[in-house]
C-alpha cells in the first residue's frame, strides 16, 4: 500500500513540475487530436503489416513493413477520390485489424529482453525527448514543405492524386507520404503534426528492431540512433528511419528464411525510396536467397508502374533530361565534413556509427560498408549513406571495454549536438507557450508570412502557379510549383515559345493566377541555394514576362510576392 501511495504522490509531483515548464492544457489542445490520429494510423500500419506477413504477430515488425503498404493503399484509393469520408474509414478498418493483431511472438519478446545500462537508457530518453519536441512543432523543413507533405496536401486540395510534373520528387515512391493523406484530408495542414508523431512512432519501432539485432549490446543500438542525421529527424516527416527499419527487416528475414517477411519487406522498401534498391540487391545476392523476392517486387511495383504510364520512365525523374541535380549535393566534401559540418548539422553522421562498423565481421556487412564508401564519390546527402553503415553496425561483434568507452564518449558528444540543434530550432517555445504556432512559423520559415498574405487574396476556386518558391505546403488554396532542384523543370514548362502558347498552356492546366516570389534565401551555401532557388532560363523569363504583360488583369503586391490575375 505504501508503494502505491508513493507512486501516486510521485506522479502528482512530476505532473506539477512538468506543468511549471510546459503548459499541459495548451499542449493537449495543440496536439491532442493529432496524436490520436497518429495512434489510429499507427494501428492501421500494424494491421497492413499483419496482413502482408500473413497474420504473423510482431508489433514492431508489422508496423515497419506495414507503413508504406498502408500508405500505398491510401494512394490507390486517392487515385479515385480524396475525402475524409473515404479516408477515415480506411484508417478505421486497418486500425481495427492492427488492434486485434497486437502482441509480440515469444521469441521476439525474449530477444528484446536484457539489461540496459543507465547511460544507454539516458541516451534513448534524450533522443526520444528531442524527437517529441520536433514532432509537436509544425512542419518547417525544406523537404517536408517541398514534397514529403506538399505532394499529398496538393492531392487533398485537388480531390484526388494527380500528376504533378513540376515537382520532380513527386515521381519518387510515395508509399510513406501517402499515409498522410487521411491526416491532411481530415485536419488540413494540422495533419502535418499528426504525420510527425506517426514518424516518431515508427522511429521507436525501428529502435525496438535494432535492439533485437544487437541483443546483449544495446550500446550498438545507441551508437546508431545517436547519429545526428537520424536522431534529429526522428520527429520529422522524412523516410530515412523507415528505410533503415525495412532494410534491417529484410536482412533478418533472409537469414532466417522467413519468406513472408522477405516478401513484405521487399515490397515495403520499394514503396518507400529508391535507395532501398541497392541495399536489397546486395542483401539478396550476398545471401543467395531468392524465395519471396518476386512477390515483393510485384507489391512494390505500384509507383514504378505509375511512372511508366505517366512519363515512360519507371524510375522517373532520374535518367531524364530534367532530372534533379541531387548528385554531388555535398560536392568537395571530405569524410570529416560528413562527420560534422556546421552548414549541414541535421545531416551530420558523427563517429559512433563508424566506430561500431569497425566491429563488423560478415561479408554482407563489409559489402555494405564498401558500397557506402563508394557513394562518398557521388557526394550525396548524408542521409542516403546512413543505412549502409547502420546495418553493419547493428550486426557487429560485441565491443571490448576500450571500444565501449570510446562509443560512450562519441554518443555523449553527439547528444550534446542533438541538444544544441533542438534548442536552436526554438520548438520548445511552443511547449512553454512562449511562441504560438504562427509566431514559430514566422521565425522558422519567414516564407509562411508571404504565403499567408497571398492566400488572403486568392479566391476559393483559384489555382496559382508559384514561381520562385518551392515550399508550397502552407498554401490553403490550390497551387502548382516546382520542388527541390526543379528550376530546369519549371523553365521547360514556361518556355512555350510565345506568350500566346504559354497562356494556352496555363489555361489548359486551369491556372488562374501567377505568384512571383522574390524572398531572400537564408543560406550562402551553393548546394543549398541550388536546391531552394527556382532559377529560370532566359527564354523562360522572357516568355513569362511577355505573358504577364499581355494577359495579367490585375497586379497585387504582397510582401515579397507579386500576384498576377490572368484573364
């Protein structure tokens, strides 16, 4: 009885302490509904994974492989129509299956058991807190605002999933992004926070899967998830955690001859990101196990078939004349700059993951490490490299005491980096009530103020072509615009040959307004400028200027933007 009373008193005092730093009522009002939607969608993902793995129970594994599969089901329905009345029942049906399939197989529970040192528990806790702080904030990262959330939100506003030829990244596999359609259909842009929490939940599931792989060495799991490129993005709507989780699920399934999981993992990976393809090829060829692969390819072919129909190229936008310039994103970067670069803090790899990789023993691990090193030549985004080193680290030998000390030091330093970045974003100010969502967005993304001003001028039936800004997520009205690295794609669209031809093209696409935005870009890094700028060719600028001079009925200036109404 005394123990129960002590626990109740402790919980009350913790709540009082928490309330002094965080306005609990405010937090619940801000994110309560979003969290509930995320829980429902998480159960729906578990249900999809449960069905894909032929009714095999495993909460974490079903969640990981079911996420992109559930999203693809949402996408297929969205090809016909998007509305809350269509999407919410889908979540309910699969969520019910997920709730009924809950629980872990005894083998998974036994594998996950084991003592975890206090330092490792502290590391997990701090990364979880950082993930929560990021998740409860409105979306502000470039990739989210340009395509991860912008593409499904555009589909919702249009009423169905349509082709978006100006956004090259809209041709990527969008199984994960499509899982946000129910959120956005029901909650509007507030669905971005629900998406954040769903990604945070999947990060927790991936940690559970990593702990099974590292078994009695949880410090190896800590070494992986303390990688800043992972730790800082746990609460963002990106796909890197899912790629890692699905890849690990595939390798484990290949080695245990779990054919149903091989099928589900291959399909889920192909529905998530192109980066999964080389990882899957390496795993399948090295293990020489092919059972279940072909059905997985069939499941994962949805977006490849879509691209083939729309563009004639199954791996669009790559291998095309207007492919985004994503290679050499970190041109001239040395390994030291991948480890840490103040200009790319959220893409830093740190050193703990590399220390763990030195303990790799299997052929598959060293082939993955070798491929990861070869990718350095292409100087890609650091997040593309994470699985090639995280997977070997998850399968490394138990470290000796000196290596454990070095890993602990590396993890501690990286946690300071995570704390520094989290504090710099000022997302905690939302929890304390110091900033409202609008104030936070105005500081984190000044472009949202310009977008709000334009939205206030646009009529309900408008469809606006946005020039000069790739961050289209926060528009409530229908818009079209380029994404990351899409200056050449937008230029090709505008370079119609004459003002009359461009006006005819705009009319055919239902464009009623053109917004030209000249907002300053808050970076001097050449790669980031290329990513964010919509640089038009001379011919495109000339044709656009002539078209606006001839066909603009009214011109309105709003902040950094000029809004033209076409007649």
